[in-house]
C-alpha cells in the first residue's frame, strides 16, 4: 500500500466525516439567542485563531494539554511563602477571637469596629500593589487568606469580596495610572468601600439588557448617568462604584449604536442614593441594597477600559474573581468537616460511636472527597494565574460551580451527622447553610456558567474543525494537517491512544490516569458528534450543553486530584496514601458520571425524554399552575 493511496483514503475518510455535514463556519458567525448573548461576548475571535494551553479548552478537542495541570502548581517563592505564613496566623486569630459571626448575623451588618480592624489587617487591599497601600499578594496567597475568611464568616467574606474581588477589580485590571493613583490607596485601607454595579431588574444573567444609561454632556467633559441597580453587595455602604451602563457609540458602518461601558462613580459626585438593606435568606452581615443614579455627572476620565468595552471589563472582572470563591468555600467545608468529625468521634448510639457505622463513614469520606476536589481546583487555577496563564476562564467557572455545590453538600451532610443538634443555631451550621445558598446564584448562576463552559469550549473545538473543513477543500496544499488529523482518528478507531498521562503521574495512579485519558477521548468525540449533528443550532440545545458541561467539570476535577495526589506521592507527604484513596474513588465515580452524561447527549431515548420535559414545562406555564389532578379529586 503506497503513501499516495493512504493519503487519498485519509482525505476521503475525513471528507465523509467532516465535509458537508459540518456547519461550524456558520456557527462561528451565528448570532446567539438572547439568553446566551452574554456568553457570546466571552467567545472572541481570538479563541478561534490561537492555540490554547488551557486543559479545559483542549478537552473539547479530545486532547490532553498538560502544561497547566502537571505538575501541580507550586508557584510561590520562598519569600512569598514566608510572607503568607506571617499573615495566616494573625488572620486566623482575628476570626477566632475578635470577629463574632453569629453577632454579625443577628445585627445584619459588620460592626464598625470590625471593619476598622479588618482595615488594620490589610484585608481590604490584599492584591493592591504596595505602592498603593495594599499587601500586593499573589493569587495563591490571596486564596489562602480568603480560605480562612470562608471558614469563619461568609458574611464578612462577601463584604470583602464584593469590595476587592469585583468592586474595584476593574481599576486594578484596566484602570489608568491616574485612576489607580487616585482611588486605590483609600480603597486598599478600607477608608473607602467599593461595589460592583451590573445587575438590574431587567437584566440578571443577560447583561445586554441593562437600561441604565450615560449620555455625554454637550461640552464633552462628563457623562450624565441615570438608572438603578439592584441587589448590590456593599450597595448601601460603598463610596466607590464600578457601574455598567449603556452609552452611544459608532457601529461598523458609522451609525449610532448602543454599547455597554464601565465607569468609576463616586457617591460624592451627588445624585447617588441607596435603598434600605434587603431582607435576605443568608449573608445577613453583608450589606445588600438597591443603588439609584439620578443625573450623576461622571468625568469622562472615569471611564474604565474605553467607551464600549463594558462587556470585556465585566467578564474579565468576573473571570478573575471566581477562583477566590472556590478557595473561600474550601475553607467553609474544612470548618464544617471539623465539626462533623468531632461529633462523630464522640457521639455514641446503640452502644457504639457513630463513626463506626458505615453510613456515617461514607458521609465523612464523601464530604472529604468533595473538599479535596474543590481545594485542588481552586489552587490549581490560582497557580495557573500566578504563572502567567491568560486562558483560565473555563477552569475558573468550573471551580466556582463545583465549589458552591460541593460546599452545600458538605454542610448539609454535616448537619445530618449532628442530627437535631445540627439544626440548632448554637452549632453555627444553620447560619452557614443559609449563607451558602447564594453562592450558586451570584457572579454567574451555575446554570449560566454551565452554558458558558460548554459554549466556550465548543467554539474552540469548532474552530479546529472549521480549519480541517477548509483544508479538505484543497487537500494537496494541506496534506500535513489532514494526515495528522487522520492519524489521530485512525488511532482512536483501532483502540490506540494519542495521549498518555503515564509519564506525568505516579506509578500508583496509573489506573485513574487511564480513566482520565479515556474520558478525554470520549468527550472529544462527543463534542465532534454534536457539532456535526447540530452545527450552529447547538447553542440552543441546553439539555445537551448542560450534560456536556457536567462531564467537563468531572474531567477537570479528575485531572486536578490526579495531579495533586501525584505530588503528594512524589514528595512523600504524610497524607499521600490518604490522598491516593481520595483520587482513586473520585476518578472512578467521576468516570462513570462522564460516561452517563456523554451517553445522554447521544441517546435517542434521552432525546425523547428531553422533549417530554419541555412539554411538561410548557404545560405548567400555559396552565399557570400544576396540571396534574389531585389524588382526591379536590
């Protein structure tokens, strides 16, 4: 069999596989439905043009990219480690001995003396450069400190996070030198408090529907802002606001179009007022209020990132902030686990300590696994950010989704282990469970973030298939690409594997490594199949996208724990065997879930069930209530 024949067969095979059926070229230009408009803003043309080092991005191509996952990130210098150690002790002592989370919850605020003490600790400017009165911490250092906050008081955590993780993050990321010099010093010390103003009554996840508007004054020196924002953390106490609003700009043809822009707004400008604190389910200590802007005069130099760049600014702020949520919630889980372990080791029922019963053993073990995965994700993302990675948006979203759901599970199970005692306020778990519920909603609801994960990855995969489709139109001049792709396809068809983790993992972890490799390949083929089947219409297939995202989340969790457990074994950590057990269990069970989710996206039976689910929902909306008849008939 000569090379010419092989080449022709590969071209023929690939043309049959990827030729006329694939509508990726249309998908990349397709205008998304309104629900996913905000997600489309993330998926820039750069995603299509450049190769990514992101593990999650390459997952959608069925490839294992190890650069950001092996070895487990250890980025801090010795000096940074020593600095962090010096900060951990006083921060822990403050939350254990001075701050009173229950009192803050009852008061519905963080008391002034606690706010002042937090400022003295440097807690309001953890990542602000030292020249602007901040501590200048790395992302990994920041993660470790917010973990302590999350372990003790999520209400204070939201106050601090709304201030620096998103409140003035836009100034740090996109601010001019003049803006940084003017605003950061007082923000870093807590003299001024910041808030992030995006959400409106008409725009939750769909940021494109905001109505607040800033109009350029006749003299061109100010923008006049009118509108309001709802559910703003720190809204009633903030001095400085990052506000997103509509402005008028020029379209490609020179016509006037609405754009979204970001501005630094001072309460001192006048025209800025706040409503009363909202009555909430949890995070009582965090101030949440509506903010009103009436003819607020904003100097033109207070624009952030350029007029019309509001989406870019907002999404970068949120991407940068999400990793901290996973770290904080890992602290919450660690604290809840300690309470559950203490109780299980002391509580005796039916003549035995309850930790001797299998049901309690499974609860404690699964809670620990959930914590380990969350912690591994959070510090892997933080380490990637510190190493200079620029594409971590999928991983950050995954860490937020997994962490917020894992924390709810862990605290709920801790309450179950304590039984009636867990339901009492005295244990503190009741407050924590109330506080946790919001984390699956804000900074991107987990439902929207799952769509974001799936659509961002699909676009990256689609760009690769689009390139192949173009190459197949002119095979003679693109033989290298065609041969490479054909070889990969052939290897998969005959059971060979193009990627292996064997050289990156400890020998004791080859079994879970094999599960990761198989999951990645299955995932890539599923994405490819979905693109071929649905083309541009994949953006509307939310039943499928949701399950694809769940598989992606599990696979990233698998590689995160595999990398961390490998490090523990290589460095002979005292907990290495314990971590190996966690890794084996999680990878085994996650692999099963991945297969289940990927089977669902290809199953005709599941497709029928999705249609039935849609019909049930439509029946409810049309009826305005439940449709099924009461069993008693009245």
